[in-house]
C-alpha cells in the first residue's frame, strides 16, 4: 500500500490534506515515461520550449493569488512574502526567456580556411534529470533548475519538498497547461524515501537544494554513477558592520536580512559582527526593530513573522539558545517557543556570543541571530571565515575600498556590499565548502543543464 503524506498547516498544526506518496514502483514508472519522452522534447526547436515557459509565466500571473495562498497555507510564509516570491519568480523567468537561446547557441570557436578546419561547441541536454527541492522558496529554488533544464531539452523528474507538495503540484499543472508534456515534467511526490528511490533510477543528473546532511547522502548515492551532481546547500552567512555606517539604517536592513521569511532563507543573515565602536548603538537599534515586527496569522497582510515550516526546527533553536546562555551570551529579546498551536518561535537576539556557541556555528534556519563585537576588519574577516559553510557574506561600510578589501578575503559564493539576503538571476548562485557544488542562475546556470560537445570539422 502507498505511504500517506500528510500536508500540515504550520500555523495551526492542522492537517490540510493527505496524499498518497510515490513508492519505488511509481518512481520507476515515472522515470521510464520521462526517458521515453525526452528525445522528442529535445528535438523540438528551442524557441518552442521557450514559448512554453512564456505561457507558464502568463499562467503564474493569472493564478498568482491562489498560488500565494497555497504557499502560505502549507509553508506558513507570510502572505506578502509569498506574493514577493511569485514576483521574483517572474523576474527569473524573464531572464531565462531572454537569455537561454543565446546561452545555448552553437558556438564557432575557431576557423582556419587554409586547413579547411572548423571547431565548434554545441550544448547537448543531459537527458533525464532529477530535481530534488527544498520548501523554503519552492518557486525560486525549483525554477532555477527546472526552467533552464527544460529549455535545454531535458526531461525533469521533480520532487518538491514534502513541506511544499501542493505548490509542486501547482507548478506541474501550470507547466502541463503551458505545453510541457506530462512525461517531460514529471512530479514525484513524497519525502526522503521517495527522493532516495528517485536516485536509484539511472538518471543523467541530480540537481539538489536542501541541507548539507542530505546533500552529502545525495553525493554519495551519485558518486559511482559518473553523473552530474549539483548541490545547493545551507549557510551560516555572516555580515560585518563597520564603524562608519548609519547605524540605524544598517540595523534595520540587517534585521530584515536575518528575519525575513522567518529566518528560513538559505542566505539569511545568520551571524553579525559589529565594530566595537558602534556595537551598543547598533544592538539597541536592531532590538528596537525586531521588537516592532508583527508576529501572527500568515494570511494577514500585516504579518511579518510567521510560523516555522518544520516543527523539528523548534528544538534546534531551543538548543542553540540554551547552549549560548550557558556559555555566557546575553538574551536581549525572544529566546523561546511561543505557546500557541503550530510551530512558533519568538524572534531572538543574542549578544556577547562567540564561536564556542552553536548559534554562531550551526545553521539556525529560524528567527534567531547572534551579534558579536569585533575590534577591527582583520578580526571580522577571520571570524567570517571561521565556518564550515560559504554561501554569502556581506559588509556594511561607506568606504568602497574597505568593502572590496574585506569581501576579497571572505570565502563565499556571493558577496554583498551594503546589501544582504539577495539573489540576482544575472549572477551565478553557488556556495563553497559545505554550502555546495555547482551553480544555478546566470548564463552559466543555463549551460549547466547541458554537456558541451566538441566538434572538429575538416571539409574535404
Ligand atoms: P532537506 O535536506 O531536509 O530536504 C531537501 C529535499 O531532499 C527534500 O525534497 C527531501 O524530501 C529530500 N530528501 C531527504 N532525504 C533524502 C534522501 N535520502 N535522498 C533523496 N532525497 C532526500 O532540506 P530542507 O529542509 O528541505 O531545506 C532546508 C535546507 O536547504 C537549508 O539547509 C537551506 O539552507 C537549504 N537551502 C539552500 C539553498 C541554496 O540555494 N543554497 C536554497 C534553499 C534552501
């Protein structure tokens, strides 16, 4: 009998729906259908595949309200932030629609008429790829993969997170209604065991977004198969606030960077280092900002902080707070779960923290931040790099030279000057160390769903 997948509302703990999860047999059937369909899809002219994405975009616009409501219901994302995610999705789609044909065009790289020689590169689709996804920004992390993968001529077996399954089904319905065949974009529904069953199929590539712990399992499963593996994993993203900034403006921006999406962004600000000269003023402004956040019903337009999507994360946050306090941290606000139905944790600010504490080392993925004073830029850089992760890092200063000097020395896939928690479709999104391998977005993030074929052509 098929396992059941309950869809929960994190704001209430209530069951929204129960679905049948795909077991190994269904996964094998879906794989076989995708394998059979992929050559036909790849043989179509690219402009037809791009036209399907244009129709998908129009469908997203037409259904935006329903899509936002579903996202808020199953993930607990405050409704305004759900709408923002859908708007951001449109910007990404626009980028892929505008840039894909150029990025995937055949390139003539060398010609020597005297030797009658031509050298060319074509971008061949990988074939059937698995897209195993996270729940925190399902439209972003999903579309970064399945849109360019489809445009490049691949069939996609798409496993949404078990916490964003209804959104995954919406995505599939809209793509199918836009002309992507059912067996070219194939949803695979279920949790970790369904994902593991998917990886037992002979797919040609695995594109994963999720935690380091799961990413390591995926890499191990794919290791012997010589297939392309891309892993977009977690972070412990630091920001350094220099002594020359507008303290209040920096505090407001960084509180948003830390607490937006209830702190559940891969590139949330997770550690703040503040120059000791402005530390106290910065902390006061930061706490005032956080205490002003509206916590509550995520369907309410005024809400800024919603529930945590995964109940288990409450324990991670409790453990981090207890550990920090035991080791001497000061708790300035929050610090515990909120007593109401669902998965609620009060926005939490800790100071007097150091790197012996879990809150400065482990990904928190929730509404909690540690703020540490530093004496100078060198100390800040050393602490920023003292991590297993390397997704993003930022610096706030009025001095461009100082910003470049700091950012050149931090080890991260993306670096920010006077901004944070930001992703651009035009720039590659990648991490170093435990934050992953490979990249999405930018023109490189289109080509990544292909293998280059080298053509050496000598006419007779
Ligand atoms: P997760 O690792 O728990 O799950 C991710 C996906 O893997 C889900 O679809 C899950 O069902 C599946 N899965 C679980 N076990 C599996 C297995 N053994 N084999 C195959 N699939 C398996 O992560 P999550 O809670 O969904 O997402 C949160 C994490 O994702 C955070 O660490 C966050 O930082 C990270 N993330 C990173 C990025 C990025 O761009 N770097 C973006 C979003 C989220």
